[in-house]
């Protein structure tokens, strides 16, 4: 048996240092940061963790607050269908299709030019009796 065949078969004679470069850079960075102190890294991680946990909660609460101020629930003045709409927006009634807008937290019909909005009332008919 050839003594060199064992080393050539298992490549023990060659150094495979391809993965050591990454570990060397990591070790160098850790040593440099260690000389500066790790406290600022730990504080930064806690601040980052706090932001990651608190930001969705604040966004959810802010969205709820905004929606409560912007959504108006009322009845359509034309068909009395109750639904919700956004303030400061024009929209159509989902039941009758009347064009509406929000004024003072109530739905109001959008008037077209030269159009008069009239409310009809029922007038009772009195019969005159001959006296």
C-alpha cells in the first residue's frame, strides 16, 4: 500500500479554507465592536424590538380613531335606506342611486344646476256641506 494514497484519497494534504474568510470577518467585527462596548448594540436592539411591537398597535388605534371621525351613518333623504358613507366625499345611495354628500354628519342630495328640491306633503281634502 502506497503511503501517499491514503492522503490523496481523502484530500488531507490540501487545505480547504474557503469558509474561513466569513468567520474571520465575523470575528474581526465582533472584536472591534467589543472594544467599543456592546451596550449600544443591546440598546439599539431593544429600541428596534420595541418599534416592531408598538408600531402595528399604534397604526391600528390610529386607523380606528380616523374611521370613527370619517364614517357617517345616516338615512338616504330620497328612499330612507340606512347606510354608511365617508365624510367629505360624494357617493351614490346603494338602494336608489341618488347622488349624495355629507353635510353636518347627515346625507344631503347633491343638487344639479337649476333644480329645486321639493318635499311633498299630503293635504287633506275638506268637503263643503251645503247649509
